[in-house]
């Protein structure tokens, strides 16, 4: 019986040293599962510090990132007719 075109392509890939497509049909796709490590304390702290964009810490005028405001009230303009 003749070999199919797909079988010829698979054997060519194997012959050239490339990945066997049949390996991708297994449960893990030909790779070994890796245990996931929990993040360290330092990684957790860095993630929390960088979670938001530090919107009040971008100011180059103050080092503590405080917000300043003008204590004077603006006078309302007189209506002109």
C-alpha cells in the first residue's frame, strides 16, 4: 500500500532532525510539566508596588509624592451683559 502525503511529510521532518508531529498529539505535547514555584516575599512586594502606575509618585518636584494645592479661592467673575 502506498504511503500518504502526510506520512511522507512526517518522515521527512523526522529525517531532517525536526520535531515529530506525532509528539504533539500526546497529553502534554511532548514536553515535561514543570512545577510552579510560589513567588518569594520580595517578588510579591515588587508586584504590589508596581501594580498601579504610581500616579502620585511621578512628581519630580517632591520626593514623598505629596499633592499640593492652592489655599486661595478663585473669585467668581461678574456677569457682563
